[in-house]
């Protein structure tokens, strides 16, 4: 049957089934409930509208930080092993002026979050909705206040005995080093009907085929250690794994279809099946532990308790929030491939 005839047949069938005056697409679904809207309506504005009542001390924030945050950001929020540093690059003079001098002079190698932060509500809101990375929205309101207070203390914005709350957030805002550093580039907004770039040169003389002019021979892969552990594992700078794990993974029996529990519990944010992301690829894990006795129990313990040092400098935080059935399914999947 010709394509046009097929289309006519499909349309006719739809009309017969639903009638010539079938309900429009706007009738699909239902109105969101008040509880569903409230679950999404959690943003906190610069004027602190939407900020819930609560409080958290620097001391409590340090405890939460060590348990839930330090594995990615470092004990003092200065690490750049996974993400760029959260603190650093600001001075007492910046706190007094409201402008971070290093942003103008460009005399720091890497900009930290606290250097660029103009609104404390932005920091609170992001922690509340997106952290920890492996279990977003799992912190209580008071824990978010506490973690925010700990970061501010590390940046010497509040003292070590400070208790941050909805009642004093506005006062702390007046001590942010870059509180007056937010600028609006009008040229990017007032385009007067024209684009901000002309985009001509980059659309000409494009290469038809990219040619590889150099490569790393297998004999030299391990000459300088594992490059993946010598660069940031997330972000613009990444290193390829050069410690033999790729070759080992290639000999690993193919993993069966992954259980849904991997995606549902955020495991794929740090692990892929066939390559490193932040943690090792699942095929690397299977290759390393192939033939190990009681492997399912071992994997359950690693998922529940976390670990450090086995796969590089970045630690895996404990995954206490994952359901028992999901932990068992993931462990059984890995153990079956390693037999």
C-alpha cells in the first residue's frame, strides 16, 4: 500500500473509533492536586519568598557534611576532585566591600562557588532541591540550614557557633563577599530584534572528515599511571583510564539487562555499564571480582556501607536510602556476571 493510502487508512480508523468530533488533546490527563503542586513549588527567591521556617548550626552542618557531602566536595569544601571548589578565593576585604576582588583581577586559578554567589537564597535553594547528588531532596529543612551554615563558616562569613535560620538569613546576606557583584549585561537582553552574534565564519570551510593525527599505543598506556585518577572525573577536564581496566573489561562476559533499580536509585549518575563516569563501569567491577566467593553478599555490603580507595581517590558514599529489594537486585545482577 502506498504511504498516502496508509495515512488515509489510519486517519479513517481514528475517526471511526473516536467519532468525527473526538475530544481534543486538552482533555488528556487531570488537574494537579494541591499536594502535587506543593511538592514542586519549593523555590526560594532572592527576597526570601518561599523560605521555610527552620534553623541549623554550623556544628550540626559539619556532621551532616562529613556523612553526606565530603565524599564529593572534600572535608573543607575546597576539593576539586569531582566538582569545582565551593569555598576559597575571598577575603575579609571582599566581605566588607561586597565585591570579590579576585574576580576582577583574575589572580586565582579556579573560581569557587562562594566567589560568585550573590544571593544566599541561591545556595540554600540548590542544596535543598539537588543535594546530595546521589539522593536529592533527602535532607530535612533543618539539615539544609545546617549545611549552608557550615559552608558559610568555612568561607569565614559566619562564626563557628552560628545558628542559621529563616529569621537571620537576610542579615547573613549582607556579609556575602560578592553580594553586589551581580551585573546585568544589557547587550545580551536588548538585542533590538537582532542576534548578539552574526555566526558566519564558523559555518564555512567545515572539515568533511576529522583525521586522527596521533594516538596512544597500548604499550605506553600505563607509562604514567592511571590518567583517570590524575584529573577531575567530572567537568571539562577528564582523563582516560590507563591502568589496564579497559582491557580487563573487554574480556568480561556481557552483562545481562540491567535492573530498573539502577536508574531508579540514581546509580547511573556515577556509574555506566561500559565506561567510567565518577565511579568505575559495572563491567570493570565484574572483571575485578570475577570468581570471588560469596560475591552477592560482598556487593550488598559495599552498596550499603560505601567505600574509599578501591577505585581511586573519590569515595562512594553509603547508600542507606536504597530499598532492600533494590540492593539485592543490583548485587545479584553483578554477582551473576562475575561467576
